[in-house]
C-alpha cells in the first residue's frame, strides 16, 4: 500500500517542535552518533584482534566475546558484531538481568543468561554495556574471574578509566573517550539510519566514524587507537612470540612496514645496539606486557608515531573502510 505521508515534512518529528526545542535536536544526533561510532569502533577493535588471533594461534583461532548488559547499546553492539564482523553466534554470549527478552539472539544460537561471573570466565574479549550505577557491582563480581589476557572494553562513560581499572583490578581495559566539536552537519549524518547495522553499510557514515578523522561533531581521543594496537602486541606476548615475529605479524596485519621495536617501547639500551648479534638477541626476546590503562592516560611511542606518520594512519583507515565495505556488500 502506498504511504501518502512519505516526504511530507509537516508530519515529521521536527515539525512540531518549538524554536527552543529545535536547539535540543543536536543532543538527539549526538546520542545517535555515540551509538553508531561506538559500535563501529568496537567492531573494528574486535576484528583486528580476531584477525591477529588467526595468525598466532592455529589451534584456537576464534575469540570468545562476552557482552554484559542488553539495553540499547548492548543489543546494538551484539547485532553489529554478528552482522559486521562475521562473528559466529556460538562465539558470543550475553549476560543480562532479563535474558528471556533476547529471543531474537537465542534463536540465532547466542547463549543468553544472567551470570556475569560465568561470562567473565569464558570471554577473551568482554564488553561492558551497563549503566553507571551498575558498573561498580559488575566489576566487583567479575574482577577476580578475568583471565590475564582478557580484554575488557567499557562503554560506560561516567566512570573514569583509572577508577574502572581499580574496580576490576585489571590493566587490560579499553575505554574510548569521545568529545563533541562544532559541526554544521552534526544532525544529518548520524540520523540517516534508525539501526546501527544499516548505518554501518553507509559510506558517508563510515567516513564520519573513521577513528583517525572523525567528523559529524564527534572526536575520538587517539590514545584509544594506541591502546588497541598495544592490545595486539600483548596478544603476541601472551603467545610467547619474539619481538621480531611480533613486528612482522603486526606489519603484515595492517599492510605496512612502519612498525619497529621503538614504535612501541622506549629502550635506551636498544637504541645503543650496533652489533648485529645484539640485535638478534633483542628481536628474539618478548615485548614486555603493556598496561592498556597507561597507554590511554599518557603519551607513548605509539601515540607519537601515529601523530606524525601519515602513511601508517592511511593504512589503518584503509583497513577500517575495508571491514565495513565488506558488510555493505553482503
């Protein structure tokens, strides 16, 4: 049946707003932007970790992904992961107070239950999508059950990163920090689609959400990307890979030749090495385990590299676009 109201602006949501209320439309757009960009960046981080896992662990290539909380953000994220990264339903679990409301996901093969401890013990990558008042109790419940290699990715903005790390007693934590910037196009871009998965098939939205060149009124602290890359480094360290092999894997993953030992760590002793035998010892050794909390709260060699190396930024952006262009083609 033909809908005669389509394209009638007088019947649109904005038509009934007063002048003062129209000024609040930017808040609606910002909320949508945070949801879309937040899910996109989480999918990108998962995809990088998943691709590297396939290269370093032939016996167990999949990542077990847990989502704590199934409100708007939790469900949108789960859907984006399932549809945007080829994550198999059996490799994602959701813990929520009302699992009976997640029939759509259960029918796909996603395990849905209310047991945060069970989820924490199982997951290799754990997304926290809970309200601020719930976070302290969730962290208390799961903190001692996280494996040392489990990456915790938190969307709860009201709790500072350092506080979150203390609550969890865990240093492998990523918490994206978004800021709002003035932009005339802020309303239009993020409100183009009602669902995150639809938005992630739109080239204009993907361009606006590129973590290295965000537009549409949002900005992402670049130390987030440093933390994601350091998490890849830690994955190699956990697998006992020497620094030389680790660098080859990371360069291959991002199709660059930029990464060197000094891209990730300051090492005065390494900078003085001139003997080829000494260099072979260095690149046969493991990288030290890097605190992701530290990588997001202070500048690092990787932060500096990302800020000055346009070629590396271009490689990362190309990979970001490719991940979501594959989604658009399906």
